């Protein structure tokens, strides 16, 4: 028989072995911060401790910070009333990059898919109930597959336009919805803000707008239009015709502060057309986040015969209160000088290095991204693989997409 002393010795030895083999919890957290989002979603069910830890603000904010250092490219494609989401890493060289399919969501309005904000997107979902079409904003996370359908837009009007953003003060996602009595040059009439607050049901409130205006979509070279806005540090910017201020052909920029629910507008440069007209119609003037400043990209068409495009013009908002913009014109190297018109490209945005990115908005057997480096005056073409089965369908490309492990923001 084993003596009591030997039993105690074996027990102590076993405890020492268990203690030496146990991984420090801080190290476990560091390992988890480097895992894919879907793995984090599964690990929530390991234990109550893991669930509370992985849902905690410290972990989710740390994960988002790490994700911001390795952002991805997000592609969306509308097919059969569903929006499919793909993502890929940013290219490191000239090699093709693969776009991996995540999943699809019932976002059926292709002209109103908002840009991703902190890993989440917003689109409009339409359904018919008792012969009446109901429009509902849908917030989704392509990385986790989670989605939240907000309350239907309360309105008697026909047209609904939505913009998506994040309030960094309250740390809440918000959706600005506005309604119009008809599609076209009708001023926005009703304005609502939907708020997704942690631990509470989505709320909705009506707000007043003292700026008579209507948003205008981005007009692409193939005639396709898309409403577009960009949120920078809690302020949403979008193109709009301001009543009594804007020329009907050339819109100004309206901004909405999510923290104060206030509208303002920013005038374009006096005496300069910040919009381009091509064969009688307004062309793609895209708002982008340029080094944490609002900027506008557009084709550069100098006073030349037939309005031939010879490059890219970048307008950067230097002072919103004084309506001050700076202009930068980049003449592309031959034979790319008229690339905008010849290839039907759309502006996607700018990278953190200051490169200007363009892309076709229709998927083909050779779908690609075009990177223009203003400092070197060079162009790089990167092929995108993995989306061939969606050939012929419209596609949107978004840069700097983050992965968020907040599975449901409410």
C-alpha cells in the first residue's frame, strides 16, 4: 500500500505539473486576438468566462485595433435580390489576389449600399406586406454573418435614402434615413436617425433639417448611379443640391454630425467646376477619406476639344467652416491618359499611402483594381480572382474594411 507521505508527494507533484503546463490567460488573449473572426465566434461557447471575455469591450476594441493595421478589400455583388460579400487582402506585389466569398444578405437596393464602418455595412431591404412595399435598413457584418433589421422607415413617401455612420462619442452605430415624395429632383422631406445602442433595442427619432436639399447619386460612365456617403470622425458627408445655393448641375457637400444631429453644407470652390459634365451628363465625382480629410475624386477634363479626360483631379477639404478646398491635378502617363473613359472605370478611393484606386463596376472574366501612385506617376494593375461566377453583375469595391468581433451591436 502506498503510504500517506507518498500519496501527498504524488499529489503535490501532480499539482506542480498542472501549474507548469497552464498557459497564462493573458497569453491566451494575445493568441485569440490574432485568430479569424469566425474562430472567435465559436470560442464564445467554450465557457462563460470566455464568453464574457470575448464580448468584453477591452477585447473587442483590441481586436478592432489590430484589424485596422491589416485592413482588407471588400467586394459586394448584387444577384437575384441578394447582395454577396467577398473580401481579399491588399496586394503586396503584381500577383493576382483571391477574393473569398463570405455570405449573402437580403439587401435588394443596389443604389443604396453604404460604405463599411468599423466592419459593418448598411443597406436597404424591401419586402411586400399586404400589397404594400416596406423599406427596412439592414445592418450586417460580412465577417461573422450577423445582421440586424431595423424598424421600418416610418413614412408615407415613396423614396427612401439611407446613410450609415458611427458616433465616436457615444460609440453607437447610426443610420440617417431621409424620404422623398418621388424619385428625381425632389427635396428630402422627412429625416430619421436610427441608433444601435449596446444592450438596448434599436431606437428611432425624427429630426429637423433646416437645409432644403436633396442628395444626388454618383453618376458612373456606364449610366449606373449610386448614392454614396463617407463618415469621418463622426461626421457624414454626401453630395447634394442645396436649394438656393447649388447649381442644379453641380452639387455641394452636405454634412451631418451624428453627435449633435445637425446638418451643414460645404460650398464648392467659387469660380471652379468641382463636377465634370460629359456629353451632357454629370460624371463620377466620388467622395473619399483622404488621410482623415474629406476629399473628392473626379476625372480631369481641361478646356480641350471634346472634353477629353487626361488624368485625375483630387479636391481636398482643408477647412469646412471656411469652405476652403485645395486642388491637385495628376496627368496620367501614356497610354493611360484617357483610361477613365476608355475602360469605364469608377473611383474606389485612396489607400493609406495616398494611392488612388479605380475599378470596373461590372464583373468580367478579367476583373481588376487599378492603383495610381501620384508620387511616382505610375499605374499598377492587380487582377481579382474568385468572382467569375458573378460575371456580368454589378460590383462595388470598398477599401480598408475592418473585421469586428462584436457579433451583434445591440
